[in-house]
């Protein structure tokens, strides 16, 4: 197992512990902690090192990252609306991932048609 894989596991564990502890004090701070960009900098670091810091690759990757946030926002909005409708966790997650999947398909279609990402 590489240091990059170990660091991702350790960071994920630390975030889970932090969210668990923080949610008792502030739901907002717990939510901010849960949605911090952790994987993004790690992925950027890996790509930067694997491409020798090629700026063109980094620009394209950063654009793809920015566009890829849209399905995630859709997931979060769907989950919020599902919980507002008093749905249980399982169905709520299914709805959220369905919306996320549709968002990914739309993003991929836009990429093909408009050359985005």
C-alpha cells in the first residue's frame, strides 16, 4: 500500500471522527467538515506528480473537477429534499445517487457535444 493510499485512509478516518464529535456542537461545522475538499487536493497532487507538473494537464483536470461538482450538488439537494419529505436513509441515498447518476450522464453528454471537461 502506497503512502498516498494510507494518507487518504487516515484523512478519511480523521474527518469521520471530527464530524462525529463536531455534530454535537454544531451541525453546520460538522457539515462543513464533512464536505471539505480532501480528495481533490490529493488527486491534484497525484496528477501533478505523474505529469511532471504539466500545466495544460492541470488546467484540464481543474476544469473537469469544477464541472464534476454539479452532480454532487444535485445529490445533496436531492438528499435534502428527500429528508424534508420524511424519507428514511436508504431510500434517501438511492434518490440522491440516482440524481447524481443522471447528473454524471448529462455532464458526459455535454462533454461529447460541447467539448467540455
